[in-house]
């Protein structure tokens, strides 16, 4: 992709592409349907008080024991009958779950970002290219954005995550506050980093690909080795016993190799 001179902060910038609301390569009928869907979605922007969202029942929340947490597919099968009635559920790991982040924050390698116009998400507008960042540069950028939002909206006190989430949905639904977010999406874990550690027992598609752990006992819950080998580790979950994805023996991002997101 074409590069242009670095921004004042030293980060390289890529050529901006013209923003489109409807892709040009669609048929006339497809373009008409998308435009109609966009117009229909704009009708929802009048719902600014969150009443519609408040009327939706919360998804089920589950708290497995350490024993139940051993096998994702077995546990999901256990809760499926109830959970599928909600369309979504949350599984909270047992107390003590605290996996390390294995993104190399000192790396000089830069990743791409997208400029997301949060206040225009309901209009179906595609994303422009953002700056390129190293992990440390992005962390600094994100911290600065958080500080600015707090100073503008919560100058005299700390803001909570619940308030920040409410602010986000207010921007999405009403479009009254303009906000542009730069975030790194679909970062290739095989080319960059993974948030979870990589298995040394052959459980990660992008880790050690020889099953050296056959016959070994499962690591102790909460140990360093546990986070490498846990089937809940997103690098390992596609290889969980009983998963059909175990038979896909080539790495496919978003299938048996997770994407990494920044922001």
C-alpha cells in the first residue's frame, strides 16, 4: 500500500481512500437495498434515551467451577439449552483467572488502524485508513484520547466503564456528538503477536506444532503453564477435543487462529 511521509509524531500515514456509503461493485438492486437499509436505520436514531435497549432482557451469566472450566465444549453443551434462549451469554472464569498479555509492547513493528466514525456507524459508512502504530505508540495515543474525553465530560470525577459504554451508544444512536476512533482490527497473530501465550503441547496452530504433551496431566489452574495450555486460550480453543476445527490443519485467521484487536 502506498505510503506518505510520517505524521508529526513519527508514525507513517497511508493514503486516504474516499469514503463510500455503498460499494460501487454491487448490482443496482443490491445498491438500492443497502440504501434503503441505511435510510431505515436512520429512523432508529430518534431513540436517544435507551428505552429500547433497556427493554431487552440481559443475557445469561454463568460462573463455572475450576472443574467445569476444564473443557469449553463440554461446559457449553451443559448450558446450551438455557443459554440459547437469549441468543448470547457470558461465561465468567473462576476466581483467580488472570492470563498474562503476551503482546510485545516494546516491539518496533507497526500495525494498521482504521478510522471509525462512531457517530455515523448507523449510516453504513466504510472506514478510512488511520495511522500506523507500534504497541507503545498506540497505548500512548489511546491513553491521551481517554484523558481528553474525561476532561471534556467528567472533569470533576472519575468516569466509570458503565458511563463510557452509555456514552458510546448515545453517540452511535443519536449521531449528535462527532467522534472518530482509530483502532487496530484484524491484526494477524501469525505475523504480529497474540494476546495469549502459545502452547508448547501442540494445541496452538501458530505455536509448537508437535504434540509433546500427550499423556501429561493438565497444568494447575492459574499457573503460567495453565494459560499456555488452557482450552479457553483463544489460540487453543479450535483444537479443543471434540471440535471439528481440529481437522483443519492449516492456519486460517478468524477460524483456528484468532485476530488481535487494539482499541
